[in-house]
C-alpha cells in the first residue's frame, strides 16, 4: 500500500508536534510519568490481576458536637425520723415528771390515784377532775396499776403506802399540801385545792 506525500507530511508534522509538546511538558512538570500500559489478556484468561491504584480520598465528616449528657439529680440523703424524746418518768425531786411539768404552769396540782378497778374508783377519779377544774388548778390522773414506777416513786417520796382512790395536793414548790384518802366529792376536792392555794 502506498502512502501519498500529503499524508506523510501530515503524519510527520503530527509526530513533531507530539515531541515538542512532550518536551514542553517535561520542562514544566519536571518529567512525564509513564502511564501503565494496558494489559490485553487472551480470551481464555478468567482472572484479571488488580492494578495498584491509589485509594480515593474519602471526605472526613464534620466533627459532630458531643451531646451533653443529662445530669442525674443527686438523691437527697434519706433522713432517719427523729426518735421521739421521752420525758423521764420521775423528776429529780422524786415526784412523777407529769406532776412537776404541770407545776411549772399551775400553782397547785391535784394528783388523783386510781386503778383498783371498782366503780367507786372511777367515780372518785371523775370527782377529783371536776373539783380541780372548779378550783382552776392543775390535774394529773395516775393509774397505780399501769404506772407502778411512778406510784413507787411517790411512796418513797412521801414515806407512806398509798392506796387508790387517794387525792394528793401539791404546791408550786413540789411540797405535799394535803392528802385525802378514799372517795371525795368534787366540792371537797375544790375546797381543798383552794385552801392549798392560800
């Protein structure tokens, strides 16, 4: 096959342009990297060897702001219920504490001893309470069976064996002003309380 002169000149000009262009690239870029040649495999080959390639740079996700952790409320310390303060049964002067604490508010206290269980015992307690109220003085009931420690303290303090029903009259100093043994009606109790006030 013969090639015409214009085609030869065109081909020669193309080669020359490629050489000039390649030299310029080498001068500007510091050299031309050779591209790997394409590998043509025969049709029988089934596996294609992998070419080393530079992995594509994956964009870094923007740093997410950390979510603030919920602050758990500190549990309040459990407070133990305060133990009720028990007043002593017997005061330092030997009297039942109930009598002493009532004497702090009243000038005279009527102390009614009861607890034998009879009808007259309960009636004597009610009459002593009514007589103390009529005289405007303090009143403390004392069941000698249920409050035996207080009854024993009274026996030691007064130096006598006390029986129920009995009505005792104490003045503000804690001294025994009068003792009425047995059943007494409200008028008798009120008059005795007024006498102890004088």
